[in-house]
C-alpha cells in the first residue's frame, strides 16, 4: 500500500521500489530498537535486519537519529487525521493532541528514542523536526480554523503544551496515555475563555 508519505524521503522523492526499501528499514528499526534500545541501535544493524546492504541504508538515512525521526514522522503523518469540523473547537484540539501524544504509545522503546533523536543536531533530523512541527501546527490551526501561517497565541501555547508533554513521556516521567489525558485537560483549561 502506497501513500504520499511512503514515497517521501528527507533526501529525495522515492520510486516504488525505494519506498519499499525505506519501509523495510523503518520497520526493522522499530524491531531493533525494541530489542537493543536506542544506544544499541545502529543503521548497520537495521540494514541487516531489513536484508539491505549497509551502503544502501546510508543512502536513505544519515544516522540512527535520522532513522528514528523518520519512523516518528511516518507514524504521525498516518496517525493524526484532519480535525473533524463537525465537532466543537475544543474537542477538535483535544483530538489532535490525543492523536499526537498516542502515535507512539505501546511502541516499546520508540517514544524515548524519538525524544532523543529529535533533539539531535543531524541536518536530516532538523529537516524532519521542521516538517513534524509544521504538520502539528497545521493540524492545530485547522482545529481552530485559523491561518497556520499566523495562527495566534492559542496555537503557540498548544504547541508548547504538546512539546513539553511529549518530552515528559519520552523521558519516562509519564506514560503516553497519561500524557494524552494531561494534554487534553491542559488544552481545555487554556481554551476555557476562547469563543466556541
């Protein structure tokens, strides 16, 4: 099954065969991560698990952080739908925050690895970090029916909420389910005085 996200790459547009290779690599990365943790994860180990030559894997991923960030981007893009405009704005925001915070719930060590990976300095990670941030901003702006280029202070505050919540969850201070509940409660508090 092919989607626009599966044919994207940080570095270039992918052919169908290349997209399948990248999918094998990202699936293998989650398997290796859950067995070895982020410290034991290497692009070489992932390539071996995926049945791909290490040199091929490195043409797609510059580092293990880049690989983990790509896994998160794909999960996010496929797991966070456009807000349902038929429900109240605060409920749309709650749904976006819930979806974002639960996208790696139950994924073993992936959540913690995403936190570490996204804080890295790899230029390919930086590119994905901007893509991820823009995607979440777009979803929150859509939920509030505001311009994502100039969304205003409420979206800015909601972005700070989710970023802090995901760092807490990634560090193991809260589960992703607890994070989701707290994000929704905080968003409701923030939006109490907003027009509905």
